[in-house]
C-alpha cells in the first residue's frame, strides 16, 4: 500500500477503514488498524480538550470575548481555537475535530510509515 499520510488520515477520519481493510494484505491491514487506533486515540484526546475549552464559556466561567482575547491566541495548534469556537456554538466536538485533523494532518503526532 503506497498511500501518503494525508490519504490515510482522510480514510480514517471519514470512517472508511472498515471498507478498505478486506482489500489489503494482512501486513498492510494490520498497519492500517494500528494507525487508525492511534489516530482515533489522538482524536479522542483532542475532543476532550476542546470540550473543556468550550465549557469555560458555556458555563459562564468567562465570556466568549475574554476567551477569544486571552486564550485563543495562545492555543497550539492554532486551528484548535476555531474548533473550540464551533463547540461553543453547539456543534459536535468529534465531527469538528475529525474535519480539522483531516485538513491539518501534518499536525497529527501519529506517524504513517515514517512520515
């Protein structure tokens, strides 16, 4: 299997791994399963972080404006602030994170074949 990290992250984030696994040889299937598991663990951790950030505003701990001026400029990676704002607006944290991870795959700490 000669897919780039971008392609494999997209495959995993869009939920197509189960469709592809039967088409792969055992070694490639095992590698994809391992990558998908690690990626979904990272997605889960980001979702929890974003939910926490969103709750700061939702619970009234601080105003959205204060959060935007104080916290958002310091968040790494920078796209995480946009995801947090989406959560504050009531959007699904998991769906926002999956879309962001797919778009910003280079920020993902999970390695695909040494990339």
